[in-house]
């Protein structure tokens, strides 16, 4: 199988997933660290959450999987939550910082 999508396509799909407590998408929040695309089109998203105790972590993971299923070429999806490096507001895009009033 020839993969016809890129990491940029994965990131574009993930921009539709919002942290429900903060109201900013997980890409601009800096929660998505990487994605891996297998030769068969399966995708692994490597990401973190704003805190280890995030009560909505399972919801965000499910929304990541759902968002990627909207890209027809993607096979199966998996999400790996990592805690290193820990998330800090420094990982946010300038747009997200402006939206939240963080300078």
C-alpha cells in the first residue's frame, strides 16, 4: 500500500480536537509531540496531556482516534500518552498564547 497522506495531514486532522477544559486545539496547545505513519497507513500519535491527573484524558484520546478516522487513507490509529518531556505553556503556539492571554 502506498501511503498518500503525510504528518501534516495528521496534524491538520488533530487541529479539530480541542482540550475541553481549555478550549484550544491540542496541536496549538503543544500536546502533540509526534506522529508515526506505518507503511500500511496505520498512525501512532505520540502526545501528552496538560497534567497527569487530567480527568478528560480518555475523552481526548477517543477524539484523536475519531478525528483521524475522518481521513479515509488512514488505517488503524493508536495514541501513546507520554509524560516526558512534561507539558508546559512554553509548548503552545503564539496564537494559542494570545487566545488565552498568556505572554
